[in-house]
């Protein structure tokens, strides 16, 4: 099924689909006729249709008897009512209902199936209903029933008679079905009659109007909008027809205008229902043109035929009956075809909304049966003696409205579930993607970090080649030329070895952090301090994970500290060395070497060693502070803030 007016793909049915189709149609027929038969029985008390005819006399507007007071018979018709053609000039009829009573003390009542056109009711010539219209709803078909408890004082044992003054209806004298019997029994039928003729149609109109408004306010997807427009048209027209039949107010309009409105709404319901079904099952586009052409032609007939009454020898009854037969043909052809199309769509394997379509089939059957009953006077197939007394379409309009509301709620719930599921899937995929991105970023970051470390190592290797390698080459040349004595050669070799150890320490601890590098440096300096009989005090308070400088940065710090220690041992002869590392109040990393030697004061000019220390500090963005007094010398290196990581800075 492809809704929205798209061409429907024709497929040959298989036997399984034919079985489902037959079962669906049988189920819809069973539900419809069982519900309608039960409703008819509930609204019909015992004794209804017990007489083949009712006697009546005709009177004029002033109440004077016509036709010499002659008594006529109104035979029972399966409309159902007692009906006969109008006698010339007769505006009213007086219908006479004789009945026998065995026990006058028993509480009896009169039940009339509808109250239309009843003017006055008497029991044994005593007025129990004054000469005013009984029907509070003046619609075209669905008036409320009437229930009267007969005054006990007016009832006598044996023969009694009820007379009813009835205004004629259009072409006929009509008296409704009635029953005279126990009051309690008739009261039950009266209550059910009100439910089926008044309460349910009124509730159906409200539900239909609510459903139409609900369809109008929803922002439907583009492909669903044509189907929803057809649904709104069907709901609105069915609500208007139900209102016009049952509840339209007594406005001063002519019978001709009333009939025009009735037929316009009647054919509107038929064509709007077919339009919706065509949209729902995806009928071919070309078929809509024929549908609208047929609807337009019939609407012209609904206007032209009443206006031309009297021409060509035709009267009101002629054009009314002609429109009835046109309605019957249209309903049989169009509504029956719509029912079959819906059943086929619902019987297909994997069909959507099959419950909604099944209910719609039942409601379309009500429209079809109403139309056929107006012309063919149908009886219930479950009870051959049970006529159809009220219009079924307004009753099943309530079912249609409720089913559409439930369908819309189901579609909205399905849409919400789809959105929720989509959000869950999207969130899951997003979380997976974020995890993949984090993992990918972590791998890329590690790769970049390794690349930086590798580059740092390569720099150190070049530094070793150019530095230590150059130093050793110079020492070899000087030794060969005998330019160095044993002490000088030993000092030069010790310096080269110390620098080589610093390089190794910086490479080993580059990824672990500055804290580990300083502890390795402390171990080597302690051996040097022990050699000169000096005490080494170390206080290293750094988090190794927050102080990673990389091989190059670590090497520069260690070289500065090594130069400071070498100067202290060479020039100061201290007996105490203090190595401290931590964060200063400004949050920056601060490392210091302090001795208690005599210091060099301001008399010693800056040599190559101090210049190298400052150059190395500047190369890593650090600050070098050297203070020397008579109480000792302190070399302090202040690095970047704790949050700054030299390796991360290089990677960025």
C-alpha cells in the first residue's frame, strides 16, 4: 500500500490473501449486524408491530372533519410506521388505537418510537398531551421516542381507546410504531431509544468534530497530507449530516431548501468516504478525476431537480424518489467498491492499520445499509421480523470517530517510539564514535609524543656527537701532543663522563617526569659530596606526572644543576649541599642548589660556566637566579607554571 495518491501496484492475489479477505468481510458483516440487531431489539418493547393497520380520520387546520368523517386505514409499512397517502386538503389526521385492559389498577404506558408530528394525545377522550409539538429535536430523521404513563383514573376495564392528532408529513399521513403495555417494561425501551436516537448520535457528532480538528492541527508529513484532507472531509460531512438528521434547529427554511441541504450532505458523505478510501489504498491518479466529475454532476441534480418540480408533469414525490434511487445506485457502486478496496488492502500480507480499516469497513456498511433501507425497506438478516427503525450511520459515526482518534494516538505513539529509538540509536552511535575519536586522538597524541621524544633524543644524540664527541676528540689530540698532564686529563675525562651520565639520566627519565630525573641526579651528587666530606640534604616535592619536560628540557635542567654543583665543589669547598625542588607560591616549579661555602661575591666576573647556565635556562623558557654571599651560593631555576608541560607544548 502506497498512500498519498501514488499509483497502486497491481498484484495477483494468492489463496491465503483470498481467505483473509473472506474472513475480514464476514467478520465485519457479523459485527455490524449483531450490533445493529441488538440495538434494535433493545429499543423495541414487546407488542411493537402487533397490528396490521391503524384507523384514522382526516381533519383540516381548524380541526373540522373531512370526507364526511369517513374512517381510513393506515397500513403498517416496513419503514417502519403506519403510513398512507394524503387525502386532498387534509392537513392532519386523528389516529385511533383501541386496547383492552383486564386490571385497571395496573400501571400502563404508551410508547411511541418517535415523536415526530404528534400534536395531541387523548386516553378515552381525556387529554394527556396538549396540542403542542412533542419533538424537541426537529431533525430530518432521528427524533426522540415518547413515553407516557397513562393516568389510572382514565383507564377502565375492558375496551379503551387512545387518539392521537398527527400533522401530515410531506406526501403522507404517518403514525409511528407504538406499544401499549406495562409502564416499567416500556420505560426500559424508552431509555434505550433515547440512547440510540439522541445520545449516541450527539456523542458521535462531538467525536467526529474533535477528530477532524485534531487532524487539522497536526503537522503531517507531506506524503500523508492528501489522505488526511480526505479524512477531514469525510468526518466533517458525516458530522453535519448526523446533525442535520437529528438535531438541526427549527430555523425558518422551506421544505425545498431542507431537502437540498439533506441531499447535498448525503451525497457529500458518500463521495468523501470513497475519496478517503482511494487515498488510503493508493488508487490511480486518473480515478480522482472521474470521482469529482460524478460528484459535481450529482450536486447539480440535487439543485436542479427540486427547482424544476412541476415541469414535465413531475411533482415533489417524483424528484425525491429519483434522488433516492440515484443515492442507492451511487452507494452500491461506490461504497461497495470502497469496502472491497479496503478489505483487499487490509488482507494483504503485512498490511498496515488493518484494525482501523476493519472499523472503517463497518462504518461504510452503515452508510450503505442506511441508503438501501431508505429504498428497499430492509429487515435484519438475523431476525426476519425485525425492521430497521433508526439510522445506523450516526451511530457508527461514533465508532468511526473513536477509531480514528485511537488510530491517530497509535500513530503518534509509534512516531514517539520511533523518535525515542532513533535517539537511543543515535546516542549509542555518538558514544561509540566519541570513544573511537578519543581512542584515535589518544593514539595520535601518543604517536606525536613519541615523535617529539624521538626528536629530543635525536637532538641529544647530535649534542653528544658535537659536545662530548668534540671534547673527547680534543682530549685525544691534546693527549697525543702531551699538552695535558695527568690531573688535567683526569678532570676533562670526569667532566665528559658526568655529562654523559646526565644525558643517560635525561633519556631514562624523560617520560617518567622531572621528579625521577632529580632523584637520579641526587644519587650521583651524593657520591660527589661524600668524596669531599660534605653532607647532601635533598627535598624533592614534585608530582612526576605534572612535571614532564622531555629529554631535552630535563637534560638542560640537570646540566644547570651539575654546573652549580661542580662550581661549588671546585671553588667553595662546602661541607653542606641542599637540593630542593617544589612549587613556589606563584605555582611555578622551582629547583635550587645551595652550598655553605664562602661564595664568590661580586669580585668574580661571569665566566663561561655561568653563561652556559643562563643560556640553557633560556632555551627551555626558565628563569635562572644566582645569589652568592659569604654564607654560601644559591643557584635557583624557576620553570614554567605547573600546568605547562614542555612536551605538550612542543606537540601543539
